[in-house]
């Protein structure tokens, strides 16, 4: 610009000359053959490639003007370029800061869902462990019910060896049958609950695995976005990736991205609640099972104790009756011996009376008189005969009574033996075996 100014001061810009005042070009002068022309054929060849002084000045003036215009345009271009560069730098800085803020917000969102997923994974893992512990407790209870069931069936089999008339369907048998049925129902319930607990544990692990995969993707994404957030203009590991400036067709939206994790958490939460409810159900089952078994065991033991008391009382009464029968048998035997002796004692008097009557039948002729003595002797013989017949009849009755007493004695002894056998079965076999009944803690699965 300075040089342009100097040139302008040294050589002012020429005034515009009308077109009619401009000199003709060489070709036109050479062709001028008018009478006023001073040019001749001898100089025509030297003017063909030359300009006039005015033309020379005009050409220089055009160059000056073009240079001035170029300098102005260049100055404006530089100013615009500088302004554009500053605007681009500011815009790039604002865009980069906005991108950093967006990445930071995205990191917060990812961290939130990652923390929620991690908490749900830990909760599911802890819940599965608790359910596994209760499943083990159920298995212990199921194993523990085998002993009561074996005891109940053994008691029933042992009581089948009772002898008539003690082989009856009594209260003890009804309670034992009820106990065996209760244990079978409990075992079926425990097996179904074990299957349900196993299925719930599998569902817990499946949803935990889904959450773990989602959590793993979130961790990887968090690391990538954190790495992207640490990039700066001074980073040495940045480079051009023109093909990355586009959206993937399979990319999710923020809504679908959040919904995916939300749905995973909801499903996992539902399974966790189902597992919690199942554990509460298992607690109630374990409590009810142990309580029902304990109450039924107490009912059976009470029935056994009551029946054994009845057997003892009956046995004592039978033994008392046997004692009386034995005493009565002894008395009856003595009575029979006395009756026999009484009959034997009547043999001599009747012999005397009959001998007297026989001898008096030999009295001669009219002396064979039916006197008072004869009547008395006849009456005596008849009375003695009747007395002997009465004694013999009573003897027969006493002997029959003795036989009846003997039969009663045998029946009593047999009944006492039956009661002794029943007491042995109920008390020594059954009740002694029931001392092996598991304790309440074992029936609840704590041992």
C-alpha cells in the first residue's frame, strides 16, 4: 500500500479521455491514406507492434488500479479470515465444551444404571444364598421325617403281633395311622417346595446373569466414555476417523437404552420379591411341619400312655380275679373233698339201717310185724339215701363248679399273658422305639 501511495503521488491518475480524442492504433494509421497523413509506406513496418505514449500511461494506470484493488481485497480477506478463524475457534471450543458436558451427563446416567444394576445383582446374589440355605434346611427336614415315618410304621407292624382279643383298632392305632398319613403329606409338601425353591433359584441366577451382562456392558461403556471425556486437543492418541461420523442403524435411543435396563431391573426385582415371598412361605412351612409333627407325636405318646395304663389296670384286675379264682378253686377242692367224705361217712349208717331191715325180714310168721321200729328203720334208710343223693348231686355241682373255675383260671391266665404281651409291645417295643423320635430343632431343619 505504501508503494502504491508513492506511485500515486509521483504519477497522478490520468483524466478520462473521450473515445473520439484517443489516437488511432498503428494499424489504423497505416491504413490512413488521406491527403493529411504524414505516414508513408517506408515507415509502416516499424509501427506495427508499438503503442503510443498515451497507451503506455493508460496501461500503467490500469496496473496501479488493479494493484490497489487487489491490496484492498487481500486486506478484507485477511480480516474476514481472521474473524472466521476466531469464530471457528470459539465455536469449536463451545462445541467441545458442550460435548464434554454431554459426555459427563452421559457418564452420570451410565453410573446411575450401573450402580442400580450392581445393587440388584448383589441383592439377587444375597437372596439366592438365603434361599439356598432354606432349601438345604428343607432337605434336612425331609431327611428328618424318615425317622418318624419308620417309627410310625414299625409301631403299626409291632402292634399287629398283638393277640386276640387285644388285637383291636384302638385310639393308639388311629393316632399312629394319622401320624403316618401326616408324615407322607408333609414329605410330599416338602418335595414340592424343594422343587419350587430350585426353580426360583434358577430364575434368580438367570436374571442375575442378565443384569450382570447389562452391568458389564455399562462398565465397558463407562470406560469408553470416560476415555473419550479425557481426550483434549493436546492428546497424542487422537486421529482422523471420517467414517465414524454417522449413526449406526442398530443403535438404540436414550429412551430404549434406559428402558432396557429398567426392564431388566423390574424383572429382577419381581424375581427377588418372589424369592422373598417363597422364603416366607418356607419359614411358615418349616414352622407348621415341626409343630404338626410335635403335636401328633405328643398325641400318639399320650394315646400309648393312656392305653398302657388301661392295660396295666386291666392286668391288675385280672390278676386280682385270678387270685380270687385260685382261692375259690382251693376252697372248692376242699368242699369236694368234704362232700366225698360226707358221702363216705353216710355209708356206715345206711349199711346199719339196711342190715337191720334185712335181718328183721327174717322174723318168723306173725312176728314179721310192721311195728314202729320197722317204720323208723325204713324212714332212716330213706332219709340216709336221700341225704346221700343230695350230697352226690352237690358233689357233681361242686365238681362242675371246680371245672368252671379251672376254665376261668385258664382264661384269666391266658388274658393276663395277652395283656402282658400287649404291654410289652406297646411299652417296651413301641414306646421305647419312640424315644428315637427327632427333636423339634431337627424337625425344623436346624440340626
